[in-house]
């Protein structure tokens, strides 16, 4: 092997050079593949997370991080509920001091959002973090072949759910007590790199995620002076339930290493990497981060498309 290929091999990151370790299983689902240990900084906080059912999803990974960092209570919520109780048992076994509540509802249904927020206030007298993570991606067609019904359903689940979360969570986060003498808290919404740049998703999905970014920016200003921060996290290609078919097809063809090859890290991400950004945005360490669209995409949105190895 010549010196140049050797040098390139030596310069590969750990994530590219080493195969991912098997995290094992809990009951019949894989444990979360984590990139680091449990952090700290959420002591006593009450957290609501939507879109938490998928075993490989950002919601589940976030619930583990918030619970592991000292939250008092975590509500894991989703329209689908086949794994919610499994997640609750796993979280309870790992973090017995944290109250875990599993709730099944449609995140775009206002009465359901209002109810889970009210429940948090009634049980704990406070709400500190609402992570509006629920989302779908229905259509993979070009926009002129897509249906209006699919477009509106995507907007309902991806964008209306964020509006409702911000509407009701903001009122709850304003509530004060002896333990929380001043209003403060964090509303986080999952957008996407597709909401920032084109060619990262179909039209309806991209439009819904652009709306999420706009809402978080607008809400941040409408909540000026309250101590409530509103931010959007914008993942790139992440292995979740939503992208599982892409990964399965790539693995069957032996081309998994091509996923994410256009970003500077040259790999796809895992849910834990997005969850850690959500955890930071929900923490006091992010006290001056507000109204932002935080890209977590391996650098994809930092530049224009290019062919690796062909730069002048």
C-alpha cells in the first residue's frame, strides 16, 4: 500500500474505522447505541417528549438522557404505543428514582396535548421541558405526483403538533413555585436539515420542517422576557424508524458505508447524537441559546453538494 492510502486510512475517524459495538437488548428490542456516558444537569425537572415509541428513535434516546441526567419525571408519548410500556420498564430499571409516564395520543390533537401538560402540572406543579419530537414522512414522490391529503397530513403531524406543544407548554412553563421562583424552561422541536436546505427530503416533509423552524424562531420572540427558550434541532440522515428502510436496503446491498457520504463526517448519525443536543437545549447550560435552528447533520448543511475527492 502506498503512503497516501495509508495516510488516508490513518486519518479515518473512530466511527468510520471501527464497526459499531452491539449494545445488547432489553426484552425484545435493541438497547440504545450511545456515543458517551450519562450526562448531568436536569435535576428535578419535569419533561414531556412526544414521538417516543420507536425503539431506534430520537424520542426514546432523549428519554434515556433526560432520565439519566437527573430529571424528576419524564412523560414518553406517542400515537403508536406498541413499545411505550417496554421503554417504561427499561427506564424504570435503569433510573428507579425517576417517574416515567407512558401516554398514548395523537400529538396533533389539541385536547391530548392540553391534557398531558395539565397532568404534569397537577402531579408536579411544574413543567420545564417539552420536546415536540413527533413526526412522519409519508410521501417519497415528486411534488407534482403527491396528493393534497398526504401534504396536509404531514403538515398536521409535523407542524401543527409543534404549534400545540408550544401553545400549551409555554403557559405551563410560566408557572412558578417555591422550588421554581421564576418562569423558565425550554421548548424544543424536531425539524430537519430538510427544513433548512433543499434536496434533503420530499416537498411536504421539507415544508413542514421549515414551518417548525419558523415557529420556534417566532415563539422565541413572542415569549420575550419570560425565560422560556424555543429552539429547533435539525437532524441530517439519522438511523431511526423513519429511515430504517434506507438502512435495511443499504445493508442488504453492502453499501451502508455510503449513507451520509456527502457530509464531512462521511457517515449517518444515531439517535443518541441528536438526543444529546436536545438534552443540552433543555438544560440550563443552554441558557443563552434561543430561537435557533441547530443543525446536527455531520456538516451537510454547511456547504454545497460536492463529489468527495473532486475538489480543486
